[in-house]
C-alpha cells in the first residue's frame, strides 16, 4: 500500500512530536492532522496579527508572545510545544524572523 500523502511536513514540526531518538510519539494520522491544524492556525493568525501591529502599534514580540501563551493553555487544544511552533511559524509567515524565537516558559 502506497502512502499518497502530498503535504510536506517540515522537520521543525516533526521535532515537536518526536522523542529523544527521533521517533514519532503519535500515529502517522494523528501527526498529519496535528500538523494541518497548527499550520492552519498560523495561516489564520496572519491577518489579525498584521492588523494589531500596523493599526494599533502592538509590537511583534508582544503579538507572538501572546499568541504562544494563548495557544499553550489547556483549553486551546494545542500542546505547549505546538504553541511554540505556531508562534514561530506565524513569525515566519509575517517576515518577523528578526524577533526572538518564542520559548516554552511562563506567561508574559
């Protein structure tokens, strides 16, 4: 049986769900579904984040930090590591790569 999955999942996301030996800790189907959810969330946050930054003058760091903090809450449905990945991906999509990389830590 061939695997016809066409979406490239970046190594940065594989690291979110890999153990110390690099093996996935979830099924392939779950892994793919989590990637699509996280990528969709990052894409969905582009316009609102740009609006906050340009219209209200909120700093890039603050937007990324608050995004990560909000997604890291238990009720969001994202793990802390996924929240970091989404915030990092959002920074990439917005061209805010000069900003510090979000980290898993306490609230801002």
